[in-house]
């Protein structure tokens, strides 16, 4: 798995070697990711369905992580026009994703989590 869910990941007990997961079982690991699925009016008046995921790529590849989580949300039956990741950096929240959505979230803040997504 290439993501770290903020405060929502099920973590295995650390071994004596301070490993946080068994690499052989990494493919089988399922994490519960908090997400917000929100429908808002755009500046043009049309409705936009967007998803915000409580996750950050630990390998730095946020593009792939966002694509995987967006696909998982769509496979779960949710309509997603735009999506973004939300994660803590220091004392603040940083957003990564669709530029218009990131601008909106930066101004309005983080929405409430509405779903938990298995990833």
C-alpha cells in the first residue's frame, strides 16, 4: 500500500526491529481512509461532486494515491468530478489535487468526513 491514512490506519504491532508492517503482507493490508463526499455549486452555477481523502503518500507519489482513492470512491458508487488529498503538515492542513478544489478547500476549510473507504 502506498498511503498513510492520518489517524485512521490500522497498524500492526511493531516488531523488535521497529517495522510497522510486514512487507510480504503489504499487498493484503486494508486501510480505512476517511473521506468527505460533497456536492456544491460551482462559480458557473453547475453542481460539482467532490471527494476529499484523509491521506498522504508515504513514497511522495500523491498523484498515484489520489488516482487510486478516486477510483475506489467511484467503484463504491460515488460520483466524483474533482478530488483532493488532505493531510497535516505541522499545525496546519495541506491539500493536494484538482487546482480549483484545492483553492476552494484552502478558503473554506476541511469538510466533515462522510464516509470511510477501504483502500
